[in-house]
C-alpha cells in the first residue's frame, strides 16, 4: 500500500483528503505543523509528502528545503497562490510538483500516481544489475535513483532532478527543447506555461557544474533548449 504524509493546518481538508485517498487504496497520515511532520517522519516511512506552503510557524517552503537537504522523498506542494512565481519558488527548493488550491482531488491523485510511477517502491528490492550512468566525475545510479561523485559522496537530488538528469544523459549531445524535456519527465501533467524545466536545470547546475553561472555540462541553446555535452558511459 502507498503511504503518504499530508502536512496542512486545514483540518477539514485533511479529513476530506483522507477519505478520498482511502477509497483509492492510499494510506494517509496527517500533520498540521512542521514539528508534527518531523515526528511523523521519525517514526514512519512514507512514499510521498504533500506539503502546504502556508503553515503556522515554519512555512512549507522552509520545510521543503529542510526535507530536501537529507531526503529524496517526492514532495508535492499545495499553494493557494496561482501565480507562476509562487510555484517556481517551491520547485527551486526541491519540490517535485505543485497543485493550486482549491483543487479537484482527482487531479491531486493523478499527480501522486504520476510521480510514484517514476519512483521505485521503498520496500521493493534493488536491482543490482541495473545500469549506472557516468559522466566526468559523476555517477547516476538508476536503481537507487542516486547521484554520487566518483569518491562515493552522495549528492541529494529530488525526483524531478533525477528524471531530468536521466533524460539528458540518455540523449547526450542532442539538443532537447523545453517541451521535449517536459514530455519526457512529466508527460501530460505539465501546464503550457510551466517553467519547471528551467528551475530544475538551474538546480542541477548548482550541483554538478564547477561554475553554475558558466555551465559547461548542461548548456543553454538560445531559443532552442538545452544540450548535455559530456560523454556518457554505462555499466
């Protein structure tokens, strides 16, 4: 069974979500603050976190940044603000997706399932024979969905960052437009004005480039898209 942690201080919404997801075979635990979230995470394992931006005390942006500093668990942000900048901030700190309130529970369920289809179950066996991809001093472990330096240092990476980097590494030396990258990483779930690719590219550059302001690994081709330049090795 899928286990989700929902962090929101709207108790009525939490009850509605719990009933809806239960009908679809998804178990939900709830937290109304960052402190409660920490307690839940310390005592249980979850496949995904749904995190409201507007929370008492630490807000969702702060909590997402903290989660991402030590965990790759997928995060969907809930926001009452529909403007693009608010969404971009959530993506910049490591969220995998966002849903604007008020929302149709079926849309949220679809986004949850879309993300989890791309992420192996936490209790599933790791495939030791799965391919690892290498470029420069980096290793991308597909089975474990981990990015490591060749000295084995683990670099925290979100689900969205992993999907984008994997896509780029599967198409080295090939110019990919934003629409192509969105299709590869999100399918039909993205919006026509979605800027998530630009945000994810920026986040990846800060992690893998020697100088993110002068990128040599992921290059921008003006008005065309992005180009992954290194040679990719497989094993």
